[in-house]
C-alpha cells in the first residue's frame, strides 16, 4: 500500500512539474516587461504596455488591472514593480505576476506608478487585446468589442494572433469587425481599408455607421478617393438598412403598446358592450390587480424567497378573483340602480374611482410600490436589428392568450351564450328565461377580473401607484369606441392600430402631440362611423 502511494505521488509530480516549469518560465519572460512599467516616463510605460500586449499572454492581465486601479508601485530599494495595498500605516506587497506575498513596506519605501488619460486609454485597449486569448468565448467576444470601440493600433498584432486561432463563429465575427475598425482608423493600405469598409457595412449598426461617416468625411485618407467612395456607398447602404430596422422596431413597439391597450380595454369592451355602462372606475380595477401582485410578491419574499420566479403565476388568479369580486360588489351595490341613466352612471363610477384611489393611498401610501420581475422576464435579446425585451414579449403573448381564452369562453360556454344573447337583445333574452341581472353582475365581474390581469402585466412595466389606472382609462375607451362597442375583434384591431399609430407618430410629433393627433382622428372617424369599425347587430334595435 505504501509503495502504491509512492508511485501515485511520483506520477503526480511528474505531471505537475512541466506545468509548474512552464508557468515559472512564462512569469520569467514577462518579468522584464513588467519592470519596464516603472521605468519612469509616461512614454516608457506606454512602450512597456505595448510590449505586454504583443505577448498575448493572459498572465499579464492582473498586472495591467493593478496599474489601472492605481495599485502598481515601484520598490525604491531595488526598482522592482510590486502590487502595494494599504495595510495599517504602510503597504502589503505582492508579486504582480505570481501573487506571492513580499512582506510589508513603509509608505516612503515605494513609489506609485502614475498614469494619465492617454495611458488610461492604452490600458483599456491592452486589457482588451490580452483577453482576446481567454479560454472563455464570452470574454473573448467582449474583448473584441472593447478593441472595436478603442480602435487602438497596438492591439492589431494580438487581434491577428487571436483570429488565427479562433474557432467560435460569433467571436470570430466580432474580432474581424474589431480588426476592420482598427485598420480603417489607422494608416493601413487602401486595399485593406476598402476591405474594412465592407466588413463594417455588413455589421451595419450605429457604431459602424459612425466609423464609416468618419472615413467618408475624413481629409486624411492619404489622398485616396477609393476609400472615401467606398465609405460613402457603405454609409448610404447602412442608413437605408437602419431606417428599415427602425421601422421594424417601431412596429414592435406598436405591437407591445397595442397588447397593453388590449389588456386594459378588453374587460371594458365586455362590460360596456353588454350593459352600456360607462365605467370610469375601470382603471382602478387595473390598479387593484397590480396591488394584488405586489401583495403576492411580498408573501413570496417573506415566506418562500426561493420560489420568487413563480410569484407572477400565482398573482394571476389572485388578481383576477380580487378584481372580479370588487367588480361584482360595485355592480350589485351601485350600478344596478342606474341602468338606462348614462350620465348618473358616469358620475357614480367616477366617484367610485376617486374613493378606490384614496382607499389604496390610505392602506399602501401614496408612493410607488416595488414589483419585481422574475428571472425569465428579465433581460433582452437581439433579432437582427431588433432589440426585444423578454418582459414585453411575455406581455404580448399573455395578451393574446387572454384574448383567445375570452373568445372561447364567449363562444363555447353557457355563460358566454348568455352574454351574447343579452348583448344582442336584452328583452328577448329575459323573455327566454335568462336571468339578465345575474348575467350583468357576472359580466361586470368578468370585465373587472380581466382588468386585474392587465394590472399584473402592467406592474412589470409601469409604476405601481394609486394613479396607475388613470393613465390607461382614456386609451381604453378610445380603443373600445374605435373598434366597435362590444366586439372583441374590433377591440383587438383597435388596440393594435392605435398602438402602432402612436409609436409611428412619436418620433415625428412627440408623445403628447401624437396622442392629440390620434384623438382628433378618432373624433373624425366616429363622425362617419358612430358604431366603430365592427358594430354589433341588434343593439340599435334595442336602443
């Protein structure tokens, strides 16, 4: 047994010794270059940095990071470069390459290696160049992006070395683009610059456009018209592509806003369509759903913090039931006595909205409440030239799921059949034995519950406060009136149309003027089509 252990130990030492020797040899090779960082002048420090970048050795990264942080010093006794950090009245010294402790020293025993703004830029570029050889692909890609932004010619050799060894396609593309940026900003040959222009044109984002504009308008291209002409053509192509992607981004923003308006308006479309009630407290149902989400999340934070990502899923049925119960209570206590009296209904529900807002202020306070986003709704991803956040994407999906579920409920269930019967002809439905009063109460509860679901979604993108619903009530009425009172498909089309128009007008007219223009359009549209895009048949006869 003892002999076997000896053989294992000998084998381990045999394997470890070459690696240790290689590490020591690498540190020994870098040591003269590190010593050059403390040579004295800024120019000498910059030369030493360029030499370190040229090695491509990741072992130099901690040294340069210490220089960037202001921890790199020269020991006066022997001129050695050390990392010095405060320890009591003096400094604790470590070797910048190996990290070995070198004891302590007085303040007067070391001198800080100072850097200026030019050196700071060189340091950033050098770090980017050295991390190009990192074993982690994401680190290499971030390093390539750093070189792209710095455009430091000192990083070109390290970039070429890294490119020759790179196998990851995404990282290789980033390195190629960084190399093109360095070449275009430097003193490369015309043929290399023209090739760099083509690479940047293929990248086609705002950063590439800035570089291409600089090349197209530069007076220091060595008198080469070929580079300028290629850059001007690339600028025109990139601007056209960015304009198309900008239109697509606005289309996505319009779809995102339309989905929010759909969630806020779909419950109003149900109640307004069945009962003809102008419910000014509908926004407060949205607010109640948002505060229900807050309470659910607080419970998860206190009792089950590890399950916080599931809190939003629990909040959905809770918000629906709470908002729906409040809606049924409002219908049974106030609205049932005001049918056929639209002005009194409007004033009563407006008063209820003020009362609900004040009640929430008294319970939760007037300040905004924090509602967190689960991990699966955080972050964003890029799709071509589009930037799509996961939160908005899930809200769009959720809005269409709610819309589809409501359509199925109205078409495939007894309750939905009763709602459609009451919507089309209340007197005939009553004569056929349908209890219209109960249908009214449940329908109002359904619309309020859906508004509560909208509150859950809006809590992820807006401030949760007593005034949350006020920002959506007017838009909800515009969507319902524009699409057609009581028609769900009209509500869908109206929400998406108004959301898209708003987002396309904002870049040209601004947010406020854009809303005013939309309102004017709806007023003019209602003059021609008083019952909206998709009018329900049968309501005119009943009215």
